[in-house]
C-alpha cells in the first residue's frame, strides 16, 4: 500500500538522497522528494521504525491521522 508522508528539514536534494539511503540500509525502500518535502513508501512498513530513523538523521516526519 502506497503512503506519502510530509518530511521537514530537508535543505537540498542530497538530504533527500541520504534519507533514502538510511532507510534502504534498514530494509525500507522509499522515494524522498526535496522539492515536494515528501517521503513515499510503496510497501507495508513500521511507521515507528521509519520515524526513528528520520528523527535520528535530523529531520521531522509528519504522520496525518
């Protein structure tokens, strides 16, 4: 199931690439867009795990409820 989350704190396209690599290292394939400030996940995922990785990298992941 495809989910798109808002991510804040990205300063450039390289930041988005680093987020993608950090999550890929954790086994989660994503597409992070600096221009749209979004994180797109196309599979089942553990939101808490992803948020922890994003926060540790210095960014904020916003989960709409």
